[in-house]
C-alpha cells in the first residue's frame, strides 16, 4: 500500500463516508474498468510496461477496499497494434462488457484517436494514456476524453526555454508519419511563430530502417538542433546514423515517447550526449528532495521492481496515474456524467508523472513545469536540466 499517495488517502475517506450505502449494495457488485493496450505486435514493447503499471494501481486500490467498497473488475483486450482490432474491442467494452470507464488507448496515438468517437457517442469517460494532443483537444469537442500524458505544445514550450538558454534558433523536427509524429509537426507549426525559431521539417515512415536521405539534407543545412519524434526503433537508427554522418556537433534530442531503457541500450555509445524530453519519473532519484513527486516515484519504483523484477519507465507512470485518476473520479459516481465531471474537476492531484489539473478548457492534465530534460549515462537516465 502506498500510503503517501494522495488519491489513495482520498479513497479511504470516501469508503468510510459511504459505509452505510455500500452495506446496502448488492454483494459482489464491481466497478468495470475497460482497457485496450497493444501487448503484441510492433507496439508491444510499450504495451507490457503500460499494462503492468495499471496492474500495480488496480491491485493497490482493490487491496485497500476498492472504490466505495466495490472492487475493480478489470476487462482487458490486446489491440495487437492494429486499429481495427482496437475498435472492435472498444465496441465490445462499451456495448457488451458495459464498462464504467475506459483507460488506455492501445499505446498508439492513432488508435486512441480512432477510439475517441466511440467513447463520445457512448458518453463514457475515456482516459487516454497516449501522447498526441489531439486525442483530448479541443476539450469542448472531446468532453468525455482526458489524457494522462503531456501535450506536444508543452514539450515544445519546454524545449524553447532550453533553446533560448543555449542560443539555439535554427532547429529541425525529424518526425515519423504516424498520428504521434504528425500531431507533433502540427503542434510545432502552430507554436513556432513568435518564438524566434526557424524550423525545418523532415519526415520518415515508422517502419523505416534508413534515415540517411533525411539526415544528409539536415547535414547540409545550418540547423543547430535536431528533434526526433517517434516511438519506433527508427529512433535508434537516428542516433546511430546521425553520429556516423558527423552530426554529433548538432544538439540531438528525442521526444518523450522515446524514453525507454531498451532503446538506449540498443543505441549503446550512440546515445551519449543525446537529450530526451521527459516527465520526472525516470529520474526520480535525481530530483531535489523538496520535489513533491520524489517520494511517490521512489515508492512505485520499489514496488514495481519487487513485483516484476525490472525497473519501471515513464510508460508505467502514465498508466499508473491514469488508473488512480479514474478511481478518484469513479468514487464520485457511479453515474457516468458524474464521473466525467469529477475528472474535469480534478485539481492538484500529485501523481508519479506530474501534478494533474483538468478543467473545462483542458483535458490534458499536465503542464510545462512537469517536464525535464534527461540523458542516458552509466546505464540509467540522469537529470540534465530541471528548469
């Protein structure tokens, strides 16, 4: 039990306050939480971590008495990294399983985006654990959809601070053509004007195994920094070929979707000096002692390592926070419109990925202040730039 988790304390109080009501409820009654992740196929390397993050959170909640005395009944489907299978599973969750809430959108932004209309039509709260800002934005058109990850625009705002400090005004966004990569390109085109940034755009297919043409064009330009935006193994190729082509004198940066120990280990020495944009979770041990997330990150890290015999990553944090956010809102239910309103009213919830604040205008709960820059040193991620 993670006693220092504020949401856990909240649920304990909610349970005590509703004891009489719960005693009158039907025996064995549960709350159904539906999840779609990809634990097979190309996105499986993310899906397993994300599923295990959810498992930890659900086990904690159920062990602590559940939600208002009701255990979480977790209904899980593997999308197999395929949008069609994810949509079929979403329909099953909504019409047959009759879940109270959806948490997890296939660990691919394109899948989560495709799930949005189904959640909207069914008027069922959906907490996406995927990255693209357009999943939950604009909030007025996605009133049933929320997100437990940072927005692309926040990432670029954080990078802009770094660029200003280091005199960088000419950058290249090297992005893949998935929903995740395209959303980032759109966000940067909207953000860059007025930031004193000259931006060049280069794209590649998520399955590409050679980025030489794009990197050769970049080498011929006067760009000072290259921001690679992908969650695919092509990001390892980027680091390797950039070094081979002599681009090590430019600042090489990866987006938050590439913060994976396995990718860094695959890159080996080519990961040296590469910056990554991230939430604080992967570098919890390096945070100042007065950072409110430090103790929570340490507690989850210890529990995760004990249960799964490996270190957790930021993808674990995304789903762990999403389940606890769902639990807090479900405690205000059970009606779905009350759950939705409770999510939208969430303020100052200190998770392990950041401090969440939702509102009617923003269904992405994190902020620029939740983002840091990190790098890979001595076999682990280290804090490179805190503010």
